[in-house]
C-alpha cells in the first residue's frame, strides 16, 4: 500500500511484528542466514552490516548475539517497529528509511546487506536490488530471502480480505518473481557465477491460523517434504539468494 512516500508497505506488518517476540527463539531462516554469512566470514569484526526491512530487529538481535564484532544497522519504514527494535536490541543502530531510496546511503559503504521477506512486496524487484548492489562494497555479500518462482514466470499477487472495511484495498506482499528473472539481471549486472539460490525447508510442521489465513503453513508432498502454502491458494517456494559483490 502506497502512503505517498518512496516505499511500499503491507498494512499488517506493524501489528504482526509488534506482537511477535522471537528474540530468544530465532526463526529458522535467521539460523540459515547466519550459517551462510558466517561460513563466508561476512560478519567478521568491523564489518558494516545492514538489514533492510528489519521490522523489530529480531534478525539483527540473532546476528549480533552470534557475531558481536560486526557493526549492525537496521532500516525500516514503520516508526513503531523501529522504536521496539531500539528498546529490544540496543546493541544495534536503527533508522527510518526505505531500500527504494537511493539516497538512504552514500555509495558503497556496506560489507553485508540483508533483505529478508521484502522483495515480494514490490511490483518491480530491480530498484531495491540495484540499490543493494550500489551500497555494497566490491567483495561484499548480499542475502535475500523469500519466495522465488522456480518456473520462468513472474507472478503478481495482491489480495482483499473479505472482512476488510476498505473495499478497494489490495494487500501486497506475495509476488513471486522467477529465479530466471533474478539470475538474468544479476548475470547482466555482475557477470555469471556471482550468485546462487539455496533451497529452504522448515524442519517442523506449521498449522494454519484461522485468524490470519494469509500466514503460511506446511503440508507434506508425496515424498514427505514439507511444502509451504497459505490461504491465498499459493504454494511458496522459499529460497535464500546469495549474491557475491
């Protein structure tokens, strides 16, 4: 939903992340992101690290706890979430700002950039990805996580909840850009061999939530693998995209 500023916002983000408290119980994707960044020595002491769309700072809390020597900064467009982040994660810096704003940072100042569960909000992934590449130093790393379509089609999804009092409101956040589109852009921009996709699978079951059908849950396929789906009739292919600047 556009609010006149240079960003796109899901209307349920504030309630969702203000109510959640996963600082001491990190999400599985946080563990995965840390494992890959740590193996690459990306979070070494003194490294400049930023999380775009940081919400209430839960990822940065986990990263700082595991790798306290790096300098962490979180950016989000929801002031209430940033206020919570500053309270819960005083070891990190937090600022209001959008990954779509090229002037948010001055040039290549980052060693590591994270953007977790954000690119699906945008109807064009290129502006955000272009900025991440612009802000990250040569030799640095970028980590994106979310839904990527394994088939060569970019899928655009918005939904309207039947109990939404605004009949014209369409909620964003579930676009499924193809891996092929990301790869083509990155190959053209950085050259081949500078990125890879890493599949993600939850190690436990998730049940549907009657109060929020857009939240994902798991179901087993014929091989016993956990698939991710939601009440928008979508199967979500979650992967981690690693980019080597």
